[in-house]
C-alpha cells in the first residue's frame, strides 16, 4: 500500500477539479510536477486512484510520463512542459507529417504498455502530452492511467463502461477490459481526430451501441486508408493485433507522401522501473 502520509508540494496552482480529483501544477524537491490529489472517499474513486498509482509506478519508458511519488491520496508525476495534443488539434487539423509522427510515438508507448500487460483504455488527444509542444514522435508523453487495466490486477470496474465514447472501442463500451486491440481502435480514432479535427462518429453512442451509421469519410491522404481499415473496425477480430504492422502502414503512407520514414526506438532505451 502507498504511504498514508501526505507529501508536501510547493507553489501549488490549481489546474482543475473533477470527479473527486484535484489536478495541480506544483514544485516538489526542486522540480516542476503534476499532482493529482484524491479528495473523496468514494470506494470506486479510491480503487481507481489506487490502481492508477499501481500501474503508473510500474512503467518506465521515455514516452510515458513518469510517476515520481505516491501516497494514498496523491500521485506526483513529472511535469510535461508543453501542451496536450487536444490543445494542438483544437487550433486546426494537423498536416499528415505531424499527425503520423505523433501517432507513431503513441504506438511506441503502447507497444511498451502492452508488453507490460497494461491496456491504457482512455487514449485520446487529451491524454497525449507533447513535450515542448512539438508534434513529433519523440515528444509524446502518454498520461492518465485512471482507466487502465493491468493483466495481473483484479478488475474492479467490470460493470462500468469506462472511457470516452468518441475514442472508445465498441467492445470496451460493452464492458470488455484488458484487450490491447481496444487501444488500437482508439489510436485509429486519435489519428482520425488529428487529421479531421474531430473524431470518427458524430453519434458516438449510437455507433457504440450498434446502430447503423453513415459510412466514414476518411480524412487525410488516401495512403492512410489501410491504417484506418486496420484500426477502426467494430469487430476486434478484424483489426490488426500487431503494433509493428500499424507502424509499417504509417511508414508506407509516409513513403507515398515523400515523408521520411520513422524508426522504432530500441527496447534497450527503456530503463528499469523505479
Ligand atoms: N505530467 C503532466 N504535465 C503537465 N500536464 C499534464 C500532465 N499530466 C496531465 N496533464 C494535463 O492535465 C490533464 C488532466 O490529467 P489526467 O491525468 O488526464 O487526469 P484526468 O483523469 O482528470 O483526465 C491532461 O489532459 C493534461 O492536459
Ligand atoms: Mg485524462
């Protein structure tokens, strides 16, 4: 169990409060940090908060925000100086070079998570921070493990449809947890959002609950249609299960667009967990 004693952080400034959690920027041990504080004793929030800390504390990858410390009511993360992908896309759709590069970075982070037995379950532009605000693979910092699932932990949220409808895979909406292919659906929705300025289905809940929807008008260059075809399928069996295959799709599209190929980070650059 994480220690009960509260950590003292300096110069806290409130970013926002929601769902019994308070998010602040602050300083801790001389460095800027992002602090999530649990302000409620609601059993569901207590459990999810604990689970977020449990999962984040096991992760160590350059494209995943590091958890520096935790108590029963606080999660102290490294501060990412930059902006979220949401803030960037809100200014207008991204060019294919930037959109595919950021998506590549998200896939790199996901490949690591999935090897660790973690599914993120809430991939969306709000949860992708960009270090220095740069729309590049190496600037990606994946945040927010509040909905994540770790294979070896019991799932306390079986009856809850947790996630964000516009980015959630249909089987996740139906209650399935822990399937890496659900995250790959969300990556397809994320790339769609980057290129179109909005996520795939206008009536997201209708789509998730199986109601017929108009055919998707894919955004961006036709070269990316294979990527969307392998991610945005209702049936997870019809999606690819291989992240490297999706990366190959991105590189193939980049080649057709005369953009330089991207290359995977070697696993040796993943340091050991704290
Ligand atoms: N380490 C960080 N550094 C700077 N900003 C962050 C960091 N982590 C999250 N944020 C910002 O705060 C927002 C909320 O954090 P998040 O962990 O997603 O909490 P929530 O569970 O409330 O969605 C994110 O969407 C992002 O914009
Ligand atoms: Mg979030």
